[in-house]
């Protein structure tokens, strides 16, 4: 395992700070949180996406990623998580290139909707304002969020994900040191 | 009471990670009960272990913690929990609702309106709102899956037939986001309307049953009722004897050994703040 870049410099407070940002992001969908304490993750991992996995993944959570063998070694070593080749078997997924088909991911059951996957997506841009109009729990009236780099057709897939509530996956969008979250309850409209 | 197990200190990182994962899913499915792992908590049940587990998984160095029990910061339970966290985290504590970033509570919601940037952590003795009506866990899970809450409506309707009103003054069942029936924990029904579209995040921890649930900010929380019998929060018809408030929830307290009684705010911070303001104004 020599040659791996470090994880969190101070794991206990760094994981706590990252979790609080995630909790805030999930509770207020579309708000952009900035992480101050970041691991030195290898390319192509975005620092925020790597921090999210260090914070949430461990031996009990199978992880799927398309980030390649160096990133997989890094995650295995620092998070201690098993990596799986099949997206449908993962508790956490980290997509750095395209997006796995949302409908193929674990969505939980009607009785246990919490047993659903969380998909972390690295995007090219993440800015407050413009772009999408978000509504739903956690949002007083509406939040606006500009996301760059999601595939065409994402909004239709997201609407289908929301339509099977309480089943469904939850999304964490990461760009650089920033993140925003979209729980399955968030409705998205393209607002010109 | 030093044998309470405070020497166990903070939860280990694996337990926190497990609870954190459960918390995020709880926020994603408002009002749904998420089970968390089987590890034992460092306190006996009845001392707010579920709330403590949630607070311990959320709290960080920059937080200020307030702990209340029945609205008061100075009861044994509240003081113990506050000292516990001061010892194992070193965070600052406060009795002022407005100054706190995390408020752990048993049996009340503060009178002062909570805001964004605050988290309210409820200690929950029994998370399942249907447990008195349906003891089989598999059956209650099925009812939640189908949003089949007819049993609860029948119970409330029978109350109205028998008493002319719903005879529930604490732990009055609510519907979250129009979907999940949820126990608000044993807060007075008077507090239920404060949960509706609250700007703060509400987290609920049940230690014995090992369940976590959540209400995200600005999410609808409605008390179950009927069109011809709308929900009516009740409050003793008196002003607070100490601060004069006619809006706050009151406790009836015995003031002498001759059976003398008076009504005072159950929220000690709210009452003390009002008394100070009144003195300053005079
Ligand atoms: Zn008073």
C-alpha cells in the first residue's frame, strides 16, 4: 500500500465536519456546502467526493466506482470498504465519468426504503442560482442550482426515481471541494 | 450515579458512521423510521440514549449545545447529559435557545421559534406510533409501507365518540410530508404545531428500539384530525405566574405544603428571558 496519498489529516473532526455538511446538504437540497478539510485523493477523485466516501463508507458498505484501480486501492485502504463491479449491489456509488442507470441501482423496498443506494456524482460545475428550480422537503419556497456535466436525460430519470417514493436513490453532487445533495423527495424543473 | 457508564465516553467512529448513514436516509425519507445497528449505547435506557447517540454523531467542536428536559435546563437528566457532552466533546453549552446550534430535548419544543442553522434532537422512548394499536412489528411495517393508517383514524374517532374530543394530550400522532405517520415523542399536543414547516432540522433518536427518524426543514407536519373535529392544542387557561405569558405551555407547580399551586412556563429559558425583559422595562 506504499505510494498511496493520505486520507483525512485529522480523521475524527474531519469526518464530523464532512458529515455535517452532508446532513445540511441533504436537509436543504440544492444548497452548496464547501468542505474545508479534504483528503489528498488521487485523480480522478474530486476531493469532496473522496471526503464523502471516507465519512460514510466502511467494511459494511459495498462501493461501486468507475474511477479506476488507483482510486479503488485508495478507497479500500482509507475507507476499508469492499468494491463491487455490479452497480446494483452497491450501497454507495461514485461516478466520475458517465452515470450508471438510476433504475438499475438499489432503491430499497416499500417497507425498508432506507436500504437504498446513495449515488455520488462528480460534476463539472455546481453553483447556487440559475439552472434548476428545486422544490420539496427542506426547501422553504424554491432553491436554484446550476449543475454542469450531467448527461442529457437526467431530469427524466430523476423524475422516475421520485415517482417510486418512498423507494428511490439519493444523490450527492460534488465539484472540487463543494457538494450539494438531492434526496429522492426533491423535484427538479428546468427554469430557463 | 457515577456507574451510569460515562466512562465509556464518546461513541466509537464505526458506531457514529452507522448512525450518520441512518440519519441521512432518515432525512431523505421524512418521517420513516430507520433502524440502526445493534451496538449498545454507553447509558442505560430511559436516560435519552437514542438522543445522545444522535447528538454524539452530529456534534462538532464549533457547536453550542442546549439540553432540556420537560422544558427545563436544570433538571437532573438535562444537567447530566449536558455535562456528559461537555466532558466527552469539550463543546460549549448554553441554556439560551437562540444561542444553541444543537438542542437535545425530552418532552418539549422550546417556545422561542427555532431557525435555520439549528438542529433539534428529540429523545424518543417509543418510535412506533401504532404500537398500542398493533403490537406486531411486521404488521406496523406493512402499514407504513402502504400508508394504511386506518387503525389510528378509528382510534381517534372512537375517542371522539366516547369523550367528544381526541383524548390524547401527549405524543399526539402526526403525518409527515403527507405520507408517514410519526410519533412526535411525548411532547404535549400543544407543541405539535411548532413542528410544522420548522426552519430547523428535527432529528429523533430511540435508544431501546434503535430507530432514527427525521423531519427536514420546512416540511409539513400535521396532527391527525377530522373535518368536524379539527385538532386543537390545549393549554392551561391562565397566564404564567412568573412572566405573565399567555402563549407559553404551562406546568402546574405546588408552591407550599398547604397545597397551594400556580401555573408557570415549562420553558425555563423563555420564562427567565421574559422576566428579565420585564424588569428592564420597569
Ligand atoms: Zn413564564
